[in-house]
């Protein structure tokens, strides 16, 4: 029932900015915690950022803190990841994920999320 579709990926030079969007459908997004994860070739999927259903609590990986911002628009069923000061090491497939019953201690782990999008490629290169 729940579906997530990412968009906005592309090629951007180091130091540039890019905004990713995740469209949530099938259920009301307001009750779900939503997050972004990324996976580079040969590496495990890693946590990027998460926002609670009420939009009041956000969490970021240390590697992106101060550069990325996660936000959500429950009326539009959309979660946004605004990325700035991009680095080559940010290159990866970025995935949107959602779950309805996550606790704070679990939200950084991808195996805790029930719903996933197909991913969108972000390549940071000069």
C-alpha cells in the first residue's frame, strides 16, 4: 500500500547543491517517520537523515550535519532532502524510507524501516 518515489538526483560539481524529493502515497504520511539513506558501490547502506512524523525532530549523520537539511510537507505527502556543500564522497544512490513505529534509538538503522523507494542517483564530480 505505501509507496515512495524519489526524484531530483543528478550530476553536480563539488561544492554545489542539490535537492531530492520523496513522494509518499498509499497512506497518510503524517503518522510516519521518514528518512534518507544512501549506498555507494561496494559499501553498505548508510543513514543520512530522518525526520519524525510531526516534523519537530530531525536527526543527521555526522558526515552531513551542517550541510544537509531534511524537511517534510505532510499536506503534499513529500519529504525533502536539501544538500549543500556537496563532496565527492556524497556520491551514492539515495533512498527514501518510512516506518510508522520507529523509536529514536532505532531510526538510524536501515533494517528498521518497512517501506523503501527505488532510489535516485547522486553523483558529485568535477
